[in-house]
């Protein structure tokens, strides 16, 4: 289990961001194919959930996160906190393209890694906005004014069936196809990083997670943990513990990012 925390004010804006991250293999799987990383100085968060035989999932998620952190981190450090949102999106897609090609090439070169891939959810947090991008079924939620909102829409067969009205939410909860993603990094020559820009306010709490959390913990339980009076590291620990208590059938990864006024003390809740 790895637990990380940090605090930073990206740039001269009015908001400061506090971060905490935790990953755990869960109760069923022997290895952890999730990879998480954040660069507090840049306000950059990355989370990937790998898939593939042998150790392919670990390789794919690790490669994707390392390459994106390096390439986009360099760009963001050069562009600065006032980077144009459109340019920022282009840089994120360019970094994703680079990582996608590298994972695809590595899979083609090694039979044991053939077919490996990974989901991805990321966020670039600034003083006025957050740009959230995702591929697959790793998610990003935002808690604001005691309302939990899912900011991403799964790229999955299940979500397509729900959108088409082919199944009900109740049927979806029992579907055997819950883990079939329709978009992943490292599988095809091109993959689109779906990106959306969100305004940020002091008090906003963002949760990025792998499906090992979202599949095991209903939104009502997520909300209960996130609104508790506790620091971010403790919230992350409680989220992972809840997923394990509910079965822990997959690797569990969470990253929390909270905005506060730069002149306000770090809060515990």
C-alpha cells in the first residue's frame, strides 16, 4: 500500500491545492496493475488501471503514467500556470498519443505483453479551472457544497447499453460485462483523451479513482466518506478500506485534490 500527500499553490492565483493518493492491491489479486502519480508543483494528477496477461497491465499503466508525467510535466513547467486552456488540451492529447504509441509498440515487441493496455484518468488543477481527461472506466468525481457529481462518463460496453436504453441501472449492477471498456490506451493506433474543463471553487474536493473503488463502493458510501471531518490522507485510507470491506475484488487506487483559499489554513475536513 502506498500513501502520498502534498500541498501546493500552483501559480499566483487565489486557490491552493492539497493532494493525497493511495493505491492498494485489494483482497483478491496478488499484484497491483494500477499506477498513480501526482506532481504537486504543477497540479498534475495521473491514474491508470492496466490490463493484460502476465505483468502486462502493470507495464502498460506504469509506462503510460511515467511518459505522460514526463512529457506533459515538461510542457506545463515551460508554459506556466497561465497556460492557454486550448494549448493545454493539445499538450495533453500529444502526451497521450506519445504514451499510446509507446505502449502499443512495447506490446507488439514482446509476446508476453501482447494486447496490454490501460485506462487513464488525469487532471490538471489550476487557480481558476481544472481540466479533467479520461480513457476507459477510471473516473473523476467532484464534491461541492455536499453534492457529489461524476464528471466523467465511462467508455464501456455497459455505459453504451445504458445510454441506448437497452438495460436498466438495476440490470447494469448485475451485468457480467461491467469491466469491458470500449476505449483504452495502448490498444489501437489512435485513442482520444476525452477532456472537459471545470471551474473550481474553494472547498471543491476532486476524487480520481480506478474501478476497483467505484465498482466496490456505491456513490452514497463515497459521499459519506468524503464529507467526514478528516484530512485528505485519512479520507483516502477510509475509501480504500471501504472498498476492501465490500469485497476488494480489484486493485484500488484513489487520488484526492482539494481547493482552498491560499490565505486559509489547511483544513482537516
